[in-house]
C-alpha cells in the first residue's frame, strides 16, 4: 500500500499471492504434461498493468496441434470459471503478436505462432468475478489478507483491477522437475480526500471497514508493505502506526523506495492487540504543486470530424534527461475501422522518426482485426507523435451491439520497453526476499522492464435510425387496419328498405286538422 502523490490524495492498495498449483515430477522444459487444474499446459497471464476491460494472452506448448481450437476452448473454460464474458473472444478480436508479450515462464518464446492475444475493452469487473477469484486463495476469504476483500468496499473505490497468472517454473536450480505457479493480484485505489473531509490520512479500517485478525495457516509468508518513501529528501512526510516489524529499502522501477514491513506471521505483532490496523498520517501538509512524472508514459485519442474518416493519434513521452531507449508499440484496431497504412507518420521533435522494425497484418472484414507492431527509438526528453488515418465501415443492422449510439470501443495500445534507471540499483537476493521480488520485480541495475497501456478509444460509427422499423410497422399496421376494416365492413353489411307505415285513425284525423291549420302533416 502506498499514497499516490496527486492533488486528490488517492491511496493505492495492492495484494498479491503466489503458490505452486501442482508438481509434475520427471518432466523437462518444453514437454507437454497434463495438470489437474488446467486442461492444456499453457502459460496464461493477465499483467498487473492491465488495460481497460478484460485481457487474455496465452503461450501454448509446441505439442498443441490446433492452436486456434485450443485458444477457443481455453477462453470458454476461463469464462465459466471466472464468470466473465471471455467467451466473446473470437477471431475478430484475436491477434498474434510477433515482438510483444514474451513468455514469463518455461515456454518456447521463438515461435510466435503459439501466442494468442485478445482484449475486450467493454468488459467490466463486478462481484461475480471477485467471488471465484477469492475461491482460488488457499484460505478463501476466511483468513489472512483476504478478509479485507469485501465487494461493498472494493467496488466503491476509484479504481479496481484483479488478475490471475499461471506459469510453469522450475522446482530447483537443475530444473529437473516442473511446477505450476499460480499468482493472484488485486489493485484498488481509494479517494480519501473527498470522503475524508479533505484529510489524506488513511488506515486499513477506513479503506476496507475491517482489520487483520489472523493469518492463513497455509501461508509460508504473509506480509504487508507500506510505502513510506518521502517525496523529497528534505523532511519525512509520513508516519505509520503501529511500529512496523522491519523497514526495507530498495530501488523499484528506477526510484528509491522505503517500505514499512509488517510480518503477519511474527508472534510479536498480535501480542499487544488482537487485530492489526495499519494507519498512516501526514506529519505536515503535502505539497501537491509538483506531480512526479514517470519516465515513460503515453496518451491516445481520436482526431478528425464527421462519420466517414478519422485519425488515431498516440503521444509517447520520454522524460529521461539524457538517455534514449527503444519501445515496442502494439496496435490492435477492429476491422470496421479501415486503416490507411500509407498515412502512418511518426514525428519526434519536428522530424520524421523511422521505426527500426514494423509488422503490419491487414484486417479481413468480419474475420480478424488490424495488427500493427513497431519498434521506435525515443530520444531523450522528447515527445513522439504517431498518427494513422482510418475510414469507418458501414455495418449490417444486425451487427450493431445494444446501445449503438454509445459508440464502439477500440482496445488500448500496448507499449513494452526497458526504461533506463536514473538511480543506481543494487541486486536483491531472491532467496531471502521471494515475496518482495514478486511484488516489485526489477531486471538489472541499469534498466527495468515496463509494459504500459494507453486509454481505450470510443469511436462513433454511422448508425441507422433503429426506430424507423418501429415507425414503419406502426404506420403500415394503422393504414392496413383502417382500409381493411372499412372494406370488410362494406362486404359484410346488409341493407334493408323499410316501408313507411300509414298510421291509425287518430293519426289521420290529426293530419286533417294540421292541414286546415297550414301545418305540415305528421
């Protein structure tokens, strides 16, 4: 958990846990073996830096003969397990990247035909997705950190993301045996500035309405990391209570960080009280005038006007003062936005920036999307603008989703890069701190790997008037009813001529009298 240095005082909480799923004895890397929890031995992961919606990417084993069939079966299985709409993943939103999404476990990373990637930008996370996610934990939601994960608090936050990672790993240094590692991550952001009467202090009880009472008996490690890094080196800003078990300093993604560590398995932690309520207070008001700017960040938007043509613009920022580095950009565009590849332009500091590598796969109507991958060199302290024009297609009226006037979502762009670090990084002993290295990974002392996602796009397409069929039906039925009713009435009605009766003696006498008076007869 750590505070976000923003004018609104947001707080971010991140929970992660990993454990072996199953142990397969006597196997070698690259072989295909059955697993009790997975139908096929594949690498499935959803990165912590998740895009909007639902993301799924898989590296299949070389022994899988029909990758497309296995991909379809896997997406349907995961859809049922996590109660998500992953069954809507098909060929129209699936791509095969060639440079992005390298395998994280023991897998063949050279044959990119074994990789499948898809994203559903309109999918949202809800309670039915959280329940099966918690059931995968060793103690469920009954003990440990999982007691804090209540839906009524998580889904009232400003941001919520959950992920599941499954990968094959070696059991020992010789890698004679293979194990499956299951890793679950959950990230949530709370806004206490607006809900706390302008105060940025927070605690576990304020965030989750609960405190930690006990640990999961099946856990070998259970720790809470609180980021207490000062914004500047002049004076400490943060104060935590109760006192932490230890304090850990490390270089995480190029920044020097200080963490207050609470070891939940330590007997001394629960001696003073039966519950643990970590609290953070600001010693003095936080200066929010200067916001920390990441070394690599990006923006994306749609340009143009009208409903015929448009332009996708991507801005990539490199704020490093003196280091240039390459970045891999992955663009996935639906088939109904027909890209004009000859209009692709890359401008950096007013000059054309030619990509070192480019891979483009054109879309096929109703079959597959556009795929564009580029390796772009970002100069130091620069802004790179990438633009490409497109034309909107006219869909069939049966292909429009519900509420078509809301627009059509385009998945986020993916940026992968080794960002150079300004601060010197020391090596971290993985054996002594396995939990810390899994939460805050680093590559080497000079750079760290970053995968970023831009904002999704919302594009309006030419939309027919869906109320016109209703109006036509009403008008047609009304005209038919009036005409048919009148015609049927004329055909079925019978007319009879009534003879006028002469009347009796009294009536004749009355008419004689009226005649003498000059009055018309009855």
